[in-house]
């Protein structure tokens, strides 16, 4: 929870990047301070990785297998739970027994 608060959002990074880019146009590029260059590079790196992840998500959408980093972050036990469809599946024997011996309902006449 606290880690997420410390990491700046991509929108903030994009705004910073635009601001520094405008400054770099106004000033001469070789005279730019190292700090500005580092911040621009950091913003570019973040934007690049986000775009890369976004494109990968689009590519793997609907496919059977996905890379580990694109799968939902769950515990190992949660990943092994049965889904709704698997929970409702019945064996041939269960189906046969239900067909032969349906659930009987009784009503008492008062």
C-alpha cells in the first residue's frame, strides 16, 4: 500500500517530461543540466515500459497462455482454486445417480 503511494503516477511523469522537453527546446541541448537529462530519461523509460506492457496485454488478450508478469497477482493457493465452471462439473457416475434417483419432494396435507 505504502509503496504505491511513493511511486509517482505515469501522468505526473508525462507532465514532467513535457515540461523538461519544453525547457530543452528553449535552452541549448548541450547546456542542459545533468539533473534534467536524468529526469527526462527516467520519464522516457517509464513511458516506454508502460507502452510495452500495454501492447503485450493487447497481444495476449484472449489467448490461453500469458507471460507470468501479465497474469493476475494472486497467491499460489488462489491460482489453484477451481473456477465456477470446474466447480459445477459432475462425473458420469454422479449424473447417472441423479437421473436414476431424483430428489423427492414431500408435502404434508394439513
